[in-house]
C-alpha cells in the first residue's frame, strides 16, 4: 500500500487508482487533516463528519460525489473511508477555511498536471512504470510484455474514444466483457482469486495472462475497425468476438500443455489465494 501514498509536505495522503475511470481517488479525511493542520486522524474524522452534515443540509452534491473505499488505516487494517477525485476535492476545499487551502489546491493541480504530461508524452509514464516494476523485482521479460500489452490497450481505448464510447463506466464494461470472454472469469473474480484488492490486475498477471489479454484486445480493435463499430451495442459485439478469438487460442494451448493459463498467482509477498475453477 506504500505505493498508494502521496506526500504533501509532511502529510501522507492515501490514494487509490480507479482503473475504470483512470483517475486517482484520495482519502478525504487525509485532505481534511492537512487543511485543519491536524495529524490526529480521529480529530480530522470528526471534523469531516460535521462538515458532511452541514453540506447535506445545504443540499450540496459534494458528499454524494465521494466514494466509500477500503484503505489501510492506522492500525494496518483495510477499512472503508470516504475518497474523492481531485475535481471534487478542489470544490470541497472551498468549504474549509484554512491557510493550507491554496497550497493543497496547487498540489492537487500538480498531480493532474503530471497526468496531463504523461498523456501528452506517454514515454514519461512508461519510464516511471518501468522503474517502479524494476524496483519491485519484475523481470525485464515481464516488463517488456507488460509495456507491449499497455500499448495494445491504449490503441483500443483510442478507438473507443473516437467511436461513441464514454471513458469510465463504459470503458470498464467493455474491458470486463473482453476479459470474461477470453478468460471465462470476470475481472473482479480474477482479482479475488489472486488475492488482490486495490492493486492493478495486470501488474499481477503471468506472462501468459498478459499475452492473451493483449491478443483479446488486439483482436477486439481489429474486429471493431472492420465492423466500423459505433456506440456500446456494436462495440460490445466486437468485444465478444475479439475475446472469443483469444479464448479459442487459450483453450488450444491448454489442451496441448495441460496447464491453465488463468491462475491465482500474483506478485504479492504473502496473500491468501482462492483457486479458480472453470
């Protein structure tokens, strides 16, 4: 979970990356702690609870824009806590009189700016990711496959963006359809089988899982381009066909080797695993 901590001055702010919306979600209580210059979690929590009540009475939509997510608490256990994206937090900060308001706004803007830099120059993102994977002990072969798979993924999402698919929920729905087709297990169940919670599933895939994921997404894009798929209905059909192509290849490989492609193996040091049955 250390990789999910961001540092503002001397304050550690918990955050999680939402793969569906491709955005960072930050702990609201941690941000509140910075604003009221209070390192005591319970004091920050009580302040946030009172602020939530006030905002609800005022009819503010800010509270409904927050999400309940599991993050590591002070006792080391995963506990539900309110989290929000940078846009919601920038609006929320206006409700808290604090000399830290402007510095934290600039910090959140910087986080967004770094993301914009990576979008303009994907090499920055890839370089950062490579260094992170190397630090965690991934092999160069695995890293190369992961990066090639990400390039394939980006080409598919670029197609979706230009053909009537909305980033966020619709991206997530189509991605899950492709995964369900080729792997015969949903992304949620695949993550559960690997003992993952907030972690990126692809960062815990085996080389074979990465290859078949890339094949499914490559096939989906090429099918969609051939069909000139537009909107959810047509791209859903293309996703099922593309995932199905990878499924046939997976089944053929498994029949020749006697080994399952989809596994519960991961790169976590210690975790309780659930066996996949299919």
